C-alpha cells in the first residue's frame, strides 16, 4: 500500500518524458512525483487528497521564457492602444484616462502602433498630449516597446541629457539608447507597492494558464532596476517560480542578489518595425537604413568574458543578421578561450540568421534560442507579412522561424514577449503547431517541448522541471482536453485550465 499527499487518477497524464507514452495516475509526496501508473488500477494507493480527473488531461507545468513582467503589468494598470489607428483616437483615450484622476501621477500606455502603421501616418505630438493630459506626466510606448511618445511633463521628469534634447521638440523617441533612458526614468516614478501588485497579478495570470515557471526579463526599463530587485525579494511569496534575468551590465548587482542569470533583452540591435534591427542589407521600405548595432565587439567580449568567469548565464536581444553575427562570433571567441558551453548562454529572438554556419555554431556551443512563435504568427499572416516589407522574399521565409531552427536540431525555447502578446504559453504552442504559414509549422510534440523540456534545460533545471517523472517537482496543470487529440482546425489556446499545482500544492482552481 502506498501513501501519497495527492493522488491524481482516471485521466491522461502527458509526461513529456520523451517516450510519447501517457500515464493513467500519478502520486505526489512531499512536493515531488513519487509514482506514475500505466493502468487505471491504483487500488493500493491512499492519499490525503484524491482527484478523479474524469477523463481530463494532466500537463507538466509550462514555462514562459521571455516576458517583461513589469511592463506587462503596468499596461494592465494603464491605457491599452491595441487596434487604435488614429492620433485623434489616441488623444481621446488619454484625455478620458487623465480626467478620471485629478492628481499629478504618472500615466502609462502601451501597444500603440508605430507612426507609419497609423491611418494618419503619425502619432500625437508633445503639445497635443499636453492639451489633454492635465497635470499628468504621460508616456505611451509602441507595441515593440523600443520607443514611444511623452508630453512636456514627461520630458521634464526624464532627465534628458544634452544629446537627447531633440526629444523635447515633439516628444517622440525611437533610438534604443534614448528610449531605454526615458522609459527607465518615467517608469521609475511608480511606487514599490505598484510593482509588488504587478508581480502578484502576473503570477496569478500565469497560474490560471498552467504556467508554473517564468523567466522574467525586467530591469533596464525601470530606473535602478527597481522592478527586478522587488521581484527577487518577493519570489518566496509568489505562487509560481520566477527566474529573474536582470537587464543590466552590473554583474556585481546580480551576484549580490544571488542570481545566476543576467542580460535578458539587453539589445544588440533594435526592432524591425522601427527599422532599427541591424540587417546586412537596407530595409525594403526604408532603403536609407540598415538599422544599427548598440555595442562594440570589445564591449560585448568583455562582458561575456566576465559573466563566464563568474559562472553567470548571460543572454542578449539579437534580431538582425548583423546583430546575431556579432554575438555568435563573440560567444565563439570566449568559448575558445575559456569555454561557455556549460553555462548555456542564450540568444533572445534569433530572428534573422545570417548564414547556415550560424545554425552550426549555435548547435556546437549549446546555445538555447529564446523565440516567440506567437509574435511571428501575429506578424506573418495569410493576408499580410510585416517581414516581407523589410527584407527579401527569400529572407522573409526564415525571419523569426522557430520551426526552421527546430528542424536544424537547435534547442528552441518559447515565450510571449509580453506585453506584445498575451501571457499564455498555450498561445505559443498553438502558433507553433498551427501557424498561419505552413513553413512555420512544427510538430505538436516539438511545440510543447518549447514550453516544457527545452525550457527547463535552458535554465539548468532539467533534472527538476519540464516533465512529469518520478523524483521531479510536482508542477502540473489539469486541463479539459488532450492536446495530442485535438484537430488541426482547433485552437490549442482554447483549452481550459481547471487547476494548477506547484510542488504538489494547488495555486489556481477554476
């Protein structure tokens, strides 16, 4: 007779143990998986709590590997401009939002289209924002998060340096180095309590979608990395597990906080829709530019070397060919000198691989690729492809193509890049297995691995997380259907999560 704290039976348990075999019951003891059964017979088992699945499915707790939690949560508190297509409509939303609060508190908005994506081909000016914002400093970020607009009070609070004074002219900022400074100064105006509430809400949202581990890329966009430090200090009180990637070059800060990861979305280059991602060839829609690189080879080499010597896993945002080329050759140089493969240094996005050798180098050096299939699917529909407006038709086929990287045997991990897409890993699974374009399609099993076993490996937790096996943490979710039995015409993100468990404890129940 076996005694468990929790027994889950009478359903399908998708283990993701590599065998493609499903179990029928699972016993949990002291937060770990203690036993798994192949048949429905668990008559010799006793447990403090017994869950009859009644035919439902158990999935491993999913991962989120690329989310900006603080920015996402602030967007929930502020203004959402998704789908807003004219500057007039933007101003009306700002005016209504500011009128509700007579104070002089910071006002934040997100997900605004870029100027060339608006129907009137522009965004509101500083003066226009001034007229509708009252006493509030206002900042609105583009959906790419790599730029935005602010009003006069925002400019005053942003502590603009002399070389940034051009922002004061119209309140528009686009260059990454300027954007990072302005965003950090303005978002630093929000209190610690605001950020604590944000992380609680983000954790609750993920738990409601069966996600139990999150790689949170914060810092840099909030002054003094305040948001990251708050997250580190409150991790024990949150229902899911957060692994912070602080977006900073301050290695000593990361060591002081006891972390083993650094970098997150430290940008090697910018964003394709803003024409700042570093390509080898000029943009189709803007032949005057190829984007730009943010750091010199020496700056990157020194930082990667220092991280490696300290045993800290590092990662960078690299989208364009030039940026990826720069980073993988820096990784290769440091690997040859002192070795990096044991640390699994990452690349965020890996959107436009520069050449076939790039895939080979990534594979040789054990580099996980953090990609966001939901964004790719959003930007490359049957009706329109933003990639085709930027690069050649041939290159558009491989732009942000996680399926292509998987086919070449690379370790791809999945994320949403929130606030760009919803905090829901099932969205990413659906976008990977059921994309708009056939050349972006991967098998369902590979799609799930992006958010389970691959993700666990990428943060050195493959012996504890990512699959349901005896001895691993009992992180799992009960969902209404078996993803492997859903048809190609069904939205995998439509599944219903009934209950989520972290180390055997229920953290969400429908």
